[in-house]
C-alpha cells in the first residue's frame, strides 16, 4: 500500500508540473499566433509579406490543438457520451468509468503508434515546414500528445479514487486521495452532498 501510494503521489506531482507547463505553452502559442497573424495582415496591407509566417501559424495551430487536447484529457473535460450511468448505482458507475478510461488509453496508444509512423514517413520525405525547420519536427507533437493522453488516462483509471467527470471538484484532489470524504459519502448515501451534484 505504501509503495502504491508513493507511486500515485509521485505521478500526481509530475502531472501537476506538466499541467503548469502545458498552460504556459498554450498561453505563449495563442499569444504568438495572434501576434503573428496581426503582423502578417498589417504587412500585407503595406505590400510586404513574411513568406514563412503561414507555415509557422499552421504549426502553431497544430501544437495548440494537441496541447489543448492533452489538458482536456488531464482534467476530464473531453467530450463524453453518457447513456446509462444515470440509472446505475454509484459504485458500478465508478468501475464503468475505469473501464472507459482504459479503453480510451488504448485508443490513444494506437494513435501514438501511428503518429510515430507518420513522423518516420515525413522524415523520409525531407520536407521543410518553414525556414529550415523540417515538417517531421513540427509534427512530433502528435505522438507526444497522444503518449501523454495515454499515460494520463491509465493513471486516472488505476488511481485509488476515480474522479467524477461531472463534478466541479479538482481532478488532482480525487487522484491523490484528498477527497476521501466525498467518495465515502457516495458509497454510503448513493448521492453527492450539497454543492457536489452535477
């Protein structure tokens, strides 16, 4: 038990650091994309254009999409389809969530594998995205993003307390066990306490 708790605590700290890095990268990329796009518009109206700007902006959009997807996965803010869990007991719903997260992790792992194939194919072509930056280097965010999604979904699925994707509580509090009182209430009463209901 101590080894498992130490394992999950270490990964919680790691993912917390990754979340901060992702938020910083997302902010910088969004600000850079808006600034470069505005600069390109102004310069084109002046009869001047940056030939590499379009390639940079396409790369920024790809990185923004993948980083935002990783953040959404880590916070369980991705798109979900709930059909039967409203009619099932909370304990069974918890195991259904675990299974769904493991299946999602498997899909992300497959996407990671095919992302590596895509990178190898692009590297063999030797194309340039912008300036002297190769296309495969720009697209490296695809397998990296899906690898991070895979790790996060596996970690969430195997965590001691599976977070409720509908609750407003912080995901980290559920993963590190600090929300045991809420989980115990769900097990005994079968419903969320006031302020926790979705």
